[in-house]
C-alpha cells in the first residue's frame, strides 16, 4: 500500500525476471544430470542407442567403418574401441542414465551388456556439455557415442530452452496483467472525470491503487465538492436576484398599464415583457440546476401534438409516429423541452417540421426549420448559458440565451441526448433522443 506507482511497476518487472531466472536455475541445478538429459521416461536417447548397438551387432565388421562415417555428422561421434578408456569414473548422478540405456537394450533382446556414461568437457562448475556413452558389443570392443550437442539438456524429451521460453511468456503475461491491474484506477479515474461537469451531481470516486493515485482521486473528489459549492452559491444568488426582479417588474408592469395609450407605452410594455421572460428563464435555470429527476413517464406523441396545437394550426407540420410513445420523463419537463424547441424554430423559420422516430430503446424527437441555421463551429457554444449568436440569429428578436441550455440540462438529466445539425431545407435540425418506457414491465 505504501509503494508508489513507479515502484510497483519496477517491482513487477523485477519479480518477473527473477522468476524466469529462478526457474532456469531449478532446471539446471535441481533436476540432476540424468533428468535434464533423458527426461522422465523419455525413450528417445536410450532407444536410439539400443537401436544403434543392435545394428552394429548385426553388421559385418567390414561395414562398421562405413556406418561410423555416416553417423559422424552434426557434432556426433561414433567409434568402436577395443576397451574402455582409462580414468573412467562412475558418477551416481549418471547411474539413472545407464539404467535407462540397459532397459532400452533389454527391450530389444540385448541382455547383460556393460554400459558406462560420462560427461565430457567439464568446466569450473563441474557440469559437462558433451555426453559420452560406452556400450559393450556382442563381439569384442565397445561402441562409443560422443554427442557434442548442448541441446541434449532436455526435459520430457523437449529442449529445456522451450520450457524456459514458455515459462517466460507465462511470466510476461502475468506481469502485463499485474501492470494492467495497477493502471485500472487511472482508467476508472479518467472515465469518472469525463462525467464531472455534466450536471451538479457529485460522483464520489473510490480511492484505490498506489498512494499517488489515491491522493489524486482524493483531490478530484475535493475539487468536485468545491466546484459544486461555487456553482450552487452563484446560481442561488442569480435565482434570488431574479426572484426579486420579478416582483419589481410586476409593479412596473402595473404602472405602465395605467399610462395613456401611446407609442412609448407600447414600447415600455414590450421591454417589461422581455425582462420578465429573461427573469422567468433565469429562475427556471436556477431551479433546474438543483432539481433531481423523479421516475415518471409521459406520452411524447401526445405532448408534441398538444404543444403544436397551442402555437396555432398549420404553423408546424407533424410527421412520424401517431400512436403513443412513452418516454422516461415527466410531462412537465417534456413540455418545456418541446415548447422551447418549437418556439426557437418559429422565431427563426417559417416552415417547421416536427416528428418522432423509434430507434431501438430510444425515441428521437426531430424538429427542423428553414431559418438561417447555426454554424458548425457554434453548435457547441449555443448550449452555454446566455450565449446568443449575433450573425445568424438576430439579437433583437432572439431569446434570453437560456432556452437551449435548459433543454440540454433537462434532456441529459433524464439520460437522453441532444444534437444539432442541418435540416433538409437548409435550416437548423434538432434531434433529441429519450429513453423509451416499457409499460408492460
């Protein structure tokens, strides 16, 4: 728990390398010469020696030199010698090899043959790299085999290098899994940080991993709390000011209504109504910041028809699904979303089309207009509070700059999506995806 991330990765690599070296040492020193050469019950080398002894016994003496010439290739030496060399010492660790060769000879009907095994080319470690085998022949002399092959060190009849490589791959995979496990908190932290800022809900990230990661996660959690508190205080102040302004605007509206009919009175009333709309949108924005969605459902198709009927017959063309389409959202926030989007479309366009499409578990509400549209580079910024476009949207006829902000917040709070694009007639296309509800469940 106290090791840092860098120290953990170094430790994983070091342990993996140590495990590989330890396995090689176990195979080299712990298994014994006979087991490393012959393997457990592997008849490969003893069987070939027995077959060669049987061949030499059956072969006429005149052909034996030719056999030796054919065999003496690739680091192997075979000769027929009259007697065992002097100084041949029997080692206990090689007795098992001798017994295996005798067993292979007996299996071919050759009994009571003297067999001696010696490791030549010994270095400072006392380990040999060349295996010399002496087997008594039926007639005088001994068959001498000298296999100068370092790959004779085998286990289960397979070169030990194969097992070392295989074990190395296993250890490497285990090391990669361990490193991936250490990096998992970083991946989870990146995924959770992406969710920060989508709303006012706090996502407490569990503190796991190395000390540096736990410290970073702790800082991110504290940062979320500070940001939420800052936004909450500023939004509450904005809501309080807007609430007080609404009271004064109501009084001002009453006083303006008592003024004589004139051009200035109509302009003053229009200004008061615009300020009231701004205050109402600001209050809605402040309330939506801290409200939590309640599990509810509403008929998207019916709500859309109701909102279209309110703006006047013929101004919006409906298309798509006519039956009930239930979505996971209350009727009030759903009506606010549709009302804001339809109002924006009517403000900037003359031909409005609204429809519903069913795409698997989602219902997609599409509203298109033939207005000036929104440039691609500005489509992300229009969701920011109080942001309005001056070039493509007239400021005098525009809204408060909170309509799309409120719409996106309501949609994302209920698990939906919203995307802006270009309509088929060149204006703006708004696609709102909402989760469908299964009434049967």
